[in-house]
C-alpha cells in the first residue's frame, strides 16, 4: 500500500503552516526560474524598468521635460536627445520617461481597486448567497448592460479637470462587475466541493472556511485577471486621451503623447513621435500579459 | 432495550426542483427521503444499500447534520438534536463524522495532508496548540500512514492513501459514529480490501459505530452487522446481515443479491433477476408499493395498496406484501442442483 518507505525520524512538525505560504512559494519559484523562460525574463525586466521609471524618472534623464524650445519642434534624434523633440520642441525622451508614471499609476490602481472590490463583493455574493448575492449580482448586471465606451465618454466629459483619479474611477466603475462575477462563479464552484463540506462537518467556522479553503482555491483566476488588467487599464487611459476625454495637459502620459502625435497628422511628418510612446505602452502591456499567463500556470497546485 | 446512540425517527427530506428566475421548476417536490426510521447502536456497523438516487447520500447528510430533516427527528442518545444549542450542538456534530466517496475531492488540494488533519483538531481545541503536530502524527500512524506524509499535498498520494487521510481527518475530532458514503467505490479493487480492513480494525479499537453506505451488497456483506436496503427514499428491508443475505424478504434486495457478480460453485446455480428500466421519479412516486413498477413478483394489489413492514423474526423486516414467500424463495442465492 505505502509506495514510499521514508523513515519517520528527523521530522520537524509544522502542520499548521498557512496555505498561502505555498502560493508564495510558487510565485518565488516562478520568479527564480525566469532565467529559463526568456519571455518571462523580458517581461519582468520591462516591468521593473518601467516601474523604476514611474517612481524616479530622474534616474533616466536629467533633462526637464518642460524645458522647451519651439525652434527645435519635431527635430529628429540627436546626441543627448535620443527620441528627438516634440511639437513644442521639448526633449521627447524625458517626456516619455515622465509619462510612465501616469500610465503605470492608472494601470496598477485600476487593477488593484478592481481586485479588492471583486474580492470582497464576489466572495460575499458567492459564499453567502441570498439577499447579498441578489443585490450585488443585479448591480453588476446593470453595469455590464451599459455600453462601456460610450458611457465612459459621457461620464468623463462631465469632469472639468481630469486627473489620474478620474480615469481610475471611471475604469474601475466599469470593470469591477465582470471581475466580481468571475470570482463569484469560482467561489460558487469551490463552495460546493467536497472538501468544503468536509471542513463544515469537522466543525470549522464559516469565515475560516471562506478564508482557508474557498478563497485560496478560487482566487487564482482573479490574480491572473488582475495582472492582465494592468495592461488593459494603461491602454484604456491612452484610448481616452486619443478621444480627448483623458487626462488633461500639462500632465505627462503616453496616452497624451500618442494623442498629440496623432492629431493633425503630426505622425506623418515625425513618425517617431508616435512610435516611442506607443512602443512603450505596447511593451509594458505585453509584459503584464506575459506575467499573467505565467502566473496562471505557476499557481495551478498540480504543476510542480 | 437500551437507548440507541443515534435514532432517526420518521425523517423526511424534500427538495424543490430548480427552475430559473423566470420559470418555476417542475411542480411538486423531490422526495429524497420519506419516512425513514433507523437506529444506530454503539459499536455496530450498519450497512445501507440501494441504487443511485435512492436517498442514501441524503440520509448520510442528515445523519452528520449538514442537512436538517424537513420532518421527523434525529435523536442523539435520546435527545432531539434540533433542541441542542451552542456547545452541545457542536459536540453532537463532532461525534458524527463523514468519510466521502472520492478522497481526491474531499481534501483541499492547496493544503498539506497534515494541515487538513489538524483542522478538525484545532476547530474543537482538542489538544493544546503545541501538541497538534504530535496528534497529527499519531493519527497518521493510526491509519497506517507515515508521519512524513503530513507535509505532502493530496496530489502526491494514491487513492487508497488519500482515503486513509480522510479517515485520519475524521478520527481527529474523536467521533463516535463514522458515516462512510461509498468509501471504496472510487478506489481500485486492489486497495478496497485494505481500506475496509482498516475501518473494521478502527471499529474494534475505538468502539466506533459505522454507517456503511454502498450501492452493492457484496462490499456491505463483509462489513456489516445489520443491513438496510433503501428504494426511492424508503427503507424496504432491514435486518441482521446474515438473515438479509440468506432469506431476503424484499424482491428489491433479491435483485441486488442477483447483481453480485459471483460464479456459483460447481453443482450450484443462481437464478438471477435483472431490474429493467430506471427507478420512478422521486417527484411523483408510484401509488401502492413504490417498487411495483419494476418488481418481478408484483401482484395486482401491489399497485394500489401500500405494503406494511412484515416481521420475519429477529428484527428482520421487509416492506412487501409477499415478504414471507419472497424470503423462502431462492432468487439471487446459490442453490444445489445435484
């Protein structure tokens, strides 16, 4: 019967360790093994570089992005100015570097807030059911029934000054519902599994079952979705800027730069003005997608 | 007669068929268990057999208390459990534990086996916090596993080993009754006997009462002191193991006996009956005897008159109009042709 024949000796006892330690172990293992996965390694590198760029842009450039000279307008790359100059004659490299903060902030805040709201609302709705579920699910249905792009435009149009907070608010308003539903679905699925019933029969309390058994087994898709939605948030921010309802000048953002480059056909005269911010946005979004995909594989308890 | 450990007193359980928000489900109620009276005594093994959908699992869920009967009472050592409150209720739930059919599904894949076993022990504060580890080791040894297994995850085990883990988990809360819901049907035949022997051994060592639920009589025969046959939410026959095997008084039990894949010894033969069709809908059970639609021995009155339990002696009762004749017949039993 016993296929293994280990000795019982020299075994330290720690059977009450938290289940989450295992998940953390898997993420650590994933990060450590990234040198064997070139795509993941590149994605992590991009995310780290862009994050540092967002936090301390001064590390990458000592040129003030607002120090402009109209006579340099749309000049191409030159020594000391690798990305050239924009329409206003400002150094484009420092502009792009400073734009990282807005994009990252929008992406991370949207993903983080959506994660928290979906986690709380989704587990309440799925686990407790009844009236709570009805209220939360119908609210989500209403949100999901709204045409997101048009509604976002209408809402954003109402704000006189639009900052990161405004964009994040509108994006979270329309993304929480789908994510919540997803988590609610997995919670419902896990809730009726036998090991949850087994815990109930053993006399484990409801909240403990939720936190120990249901959520750890239901949260993986949520983590993956949230990672993916960082990129989606960044792209949406840029999209709003292009449509003219994004963050207002004189803020720096890749979206604003793409919008400026695309207006009046500027990019046909100076295509690099379009290329650099779009490339940064695409690479960062892609990096989060790659990270999300790898997380999904790594967090499966049967992969080892 | 002493008070039984656990007594189900005319329990009923019904479910409403699920509809959607906009349409009600089919009218009527699913009568999963209707009018079951059953006693479980300390230290005995009670076998419950019946085909899928006959209410065995619902019965198990009511015994362990994750479902309350819609009607009737569950008495624990003479006390109606619906009157129990707080710590008393918690102690009652602790006393009855369930072993699931599929051990792969009944253990949390994200927690080590040690964590799973420790959970019940911790939930009831049965040992001091620093002694939990020792208790887990002890439980693992008790079910024939090694202490190192505590750090493994369920996917690293075989089905038989996992079922042992499930048993260790249940034993952790020191129950008096172990309800086993088809504990070996998901296991390889080669490890079935080991798990069954373990259950028998634990029963003797710990004085456990075991409710052993299965869909085939063969497994139950080797385990049980008493046997209960269920059909369509009702008990159709119950009695001591040997009596039910040798002189089954209900045609349904006879059909189950016939279904045991067994080659008769030379010079013997077995007359088998094979049940046709599916059991009737539990939403709308047939009038008269619920089994008459598939019964090989049915007579006219079976479709109109509900049979009463006929006493065949020694606590052996069969709910059939023809119980006497059926119990004297030899359907499903080997008999000599020499």
